[in-house]
């Protein structure tokens, strides 16, 4: 009996130790990175998606439901990017804290200005996002806004450590803003360059730095290209002096490589999140790698 | 004197007229001012939307998520589907879809949050003959660890039971579901309480208390049978069971090993049965039925778009009670009925690129033991079915599937008839985005 009791107490202690940290579940690695930078050892982060996966098609595995069951905070990228899996997960998580509208839920897309918001939507336009382009995390100038929003939410959920989060935020921001000057200068040198991208993924980056997107390999968002469409792209962009044909790590590379060859552009695979390529382990390395690949 | 009086009169009248005139003028001027002001306002009211009061009570902001999913198919068989096909020991009827073109269903899904405490899900199935409420239930959002589901819903018994048809990997339901529960499966009115353990591993447990409307294995009406086939005897009433009649319990767990995700579990369902097919099939049953289910799903994700998945379910059904039939002389006979029937299906589906999938499903009955008054009826056990499917998904919202199958579990009189089945199936979804299936 005594053994039983001590085992039970031991189990409770283990549980309470893990309860001491704020359990945060996030949809993508870049969000997880920011939460870890601001929360450090006071947060326990679980990331649903991997950098090597297409963010639109994360599968709602039952094991994710268990992670959400215990979460204190759920942070999503929003703008319908997670519409295929997050609603199914939170409706089965039996956790009132993380339901949209409650304190433990944060939709980061509401904290930044979204571009390319369509006036009217129809699925005949492909897989469009009615709120605008959801990939706002790929403009390094947006990161401070997002980091601020995350700190505010962490402080709200875990008030006792608010000053800790605020000071970590300041440390991160000073590092980031320093790097931002460098990136703004270097990316700025690409102003006027023309690119073709597979999916409308890097629009925030390109819009910020005046890089012109002349075509997408996808005829419509989420629709794979046909051979005929590939020929159209080639004939339309042959004379435009396109510098790069850009794909994500999970896209089919053949079509894009063929286009690049045919129009004399450089084929490049860009990382769209932490973990997409080796040596992309944090947000600094993410933008450094993108810069390197676009200035070779 | 008279002249003075007249002049005075004239002056007075004039003066009064003058006064009146002045009054009238000032009044008129005021009126004109008013009218002028009014006209300004009225012009503004006519063209300024802010002052209009249309749509004050418009509540379109609260429109729920609405989607419609429609399923069409072209079906062909090597026989005329009107022949009387059945499976010994199971009393299924009309196992084949109509030959040619079918509008299988148009499913209307509506869901939204009711308030901070509940979400409501509504699924109505429209086909050419009727409208059915497939599901209409509310779930709690504010309980920690627990969830209450109340209404009419697809039971969480087994793996495929709770999934809507458009999520199935094949155009037909597995044979064991068809035989034990019909393709409507366990779709009942009642309440479910589930508890998700606070562990790092997904462990879901739950119980359901349900009405027990599924007549294939349960049923909750009373049965009235005449002791004579020609109706000249007395009516025997077999009372309906106490309702709610069906109890379901389940426990499921899931874990990941790298890119492999596994979901497995046990379920069981127990309740009284009232099955009255005495007119059509000369068989009625009243007694107790227990269903046991083991499920296993293993999905290996090769990359963002490709996976290989294996899924299997094993169901065992045991029934004990009385069966009724008319003998050759048209007299009702009551027997002691004791059955133990079981079977499984296993399927492999390979999604080899973003838009294409291929799948193979094997169905088999493993036990078909029916004892009437202690005597084993030696019913056939070599009952199986195979299906091969290939589907093309242009986007997440549309699907074209071709499926070829061999059904070796259907009998015409005493002969097993091998059915070759060809299905070309189309499925389209509009409106709000559905959840990606696991």
C-alpha cells in the first residue's frame, strides 16, 4: 500500500513539474522558434508542422489531439492556412482554454497587414485564401510585429513571468533589428529583378524589396501545371530576363527546372521555414539562406 | 356721423386685413424655411446610406459554415440487380446499387458555434426519394478532458462507422458493416461522453447510450406475429425492449513512430434485438446482441503528398434469443437462436502523388455459426469480397474514382452467385472547407 501511495505521489509530482511550464502548441516551426526565443525555459513548445512539409496539407494525426489536450496556448499562422486540420484537432481536444475566442488562442494573421486580399472568392480561382496571402512570415520586417504579439499573449497567459518575457523580447528584437538593417540593404540590391515562383509563397518578401514576380508555375493556387501551361510560361517569359525560378522543398522540381533551363534563369530551392533545408535552424539562418540563394 | 363710422370701419377692416396679411407672410416665411430645411433633410435621407434604416436586423455575420457534398456514380454488374440476393445467416436485402446512373446522396453540412459552451453539427442527406437527418448533434466546448455529444450522430464504434461516406477510401462499405449493420451503420440518437486522457499519448475512451434503432443488429420496436402464415391464428406480441436500448463503449489510442502514425482500439456494442422480417424472409429474431470490434490504422507519410496506409477492422457478433419462422404447414415456430458470427476487412491505400491513389480491400467472414435449438445450421463461411480502386483527386474538393470488385458472399436461393461490380464514382464538395481525414 505504501509503495502504491509513493508511486502515485511520484506520478503527481512528475505531472506537476511539467505543468509548471506554459505548454504551447504552434502550427509551424517559425512560430515555435519565436515562442522559444521569448519564453526560453518557461515554455514547452510543440510544433505540429515540419519545415519540409507543405503547410496547407498537415495531417490531423490523433497524437496531435493529445498535445492540444494539455496545451495552455495554441498559436496559429491563420488566414485559412490551417483550415484543413486545426478545426478538426481542436474540436476533439476537449480543452476549453485553446478554443478560438478564449485566452489560450492566438491567430497571428490578425496582427499584421495582409496583402493580396481577393475582392471576390471562388474555388474556380484555385485554393484561394479569402483573407489574403497567408505567408506574411517571409518578410523579415513583419517578424518584430509577430514577436511582440507573441510576447503579449505569453504575458497574458502567464502573467507572473511577464517581465521575463518582455526582456527576452527586447534581446531578440535588438538582435533582429540589427540584422534587419543588413537584410534591407542586401535584399534591396535585388530591386527590379524578375522571378518566377512555384506558388505565391514569397510575395511578402518580393513586394517589400521590389522584386517582380512575372509568373507562377502553378496556373492557379494548388493546381499543378500541365505541359501546355509550362510551354506558355516559357514563351511568355523567355524575353523577360528572369533571374530565378523558385520552388519550395516539397514542390515537384522537374517542371520548374525545365522552365529555368528553357528561359536561361537559375533554378533555386528556397527554404520556406526552419528545417526546410539543412543549416536552417532559426529565423536568422532562414533569411540568411534565402539571401544567399538569391544573390548567387 | 355716418361718414366717420364708415371710414372707421374701413380703416379697421383694412388694419385687420393688414395684420392678417403680415401674420400670413411671417407664417409663410417660417413655413418656407421649414420646408427648405425639410427638403435638405429629405434629400439627404434619400441618398445618404447612413441615415437609412435598411438591414438593421440583418444577421448575415452569424451565417454558419455550410457545405454541400454530392456523390454520383455509374454502377454495372454482371447480373440484373433485381434478383433476390442475400447472405445466409445475415438477412441483408438489396445489396446492390441500381444499375446505371445513381445519385447516391447530396449531403448538406451546416455547423457553427452555438455559444461559448456548445458547437452544433448538422448533416442532412438528400436523395431523390427522401430527406434524412443523418446527424444533428451538439458537442460541448468548455469541459476539460471530457466532451459530451448529444443528438443524432454516427457512433464512434470502430473506425469507419463515424466517417461519412465521402471520406471512405472505397465506393462501397466494407462487407462486415453491410452484413452486421447495413451501410447506414450505427447512426443513433443518444448521448456520448468521451474522455481524453491527459497523457502525452493519445488515449480516448468513451461510452454511448443510444436508442438502438439499427434493426440489423439491434432494433427497439415491438414485434407482432400471427401464429399462422395466412393470418388466421392469434397475434403474438413480443414486447419492445426498454429504451434506450443500445450501449456502446470504446477505447482508442494513437502513437507516432517517425513518419508512421498508428491508431488502434477496441469497441463494443450491446443491446436487445428486435428483427422482424417474417413476411419478407420468413425470419424474425428477438434477443440480445453483442458486437465486438478491433480496429487498426497505420499510415506512413512518405512526404507532404504521398502516403501508404493500412486499415483493418474485425467485428464479432454474438446473438442469443428466439427466432421465429413459419414451417411448411404455415404454423409459426419459435426456436432457440444462438449465433456467433465474425469477419474482417483489410485495406491498403497508396497515395502515389498529390492527385492519385490506388487501393485494395479484402473482406472475409471468418465465422458464421448459427445454432437453432442447439443444432448448428452449417451456414457457409467462404464468404468474401475484393475491391480494387483508383481515384483521381484534381483538388481536395473533387474526386473521380473507378472501382472494380468481386462479391463472393451473395446467394440466389441456395447457389452462391459471384458478382462482378464496376463503379465509376464522382464526388464534389462546395462551401466551407472540410477537415483533412486522417
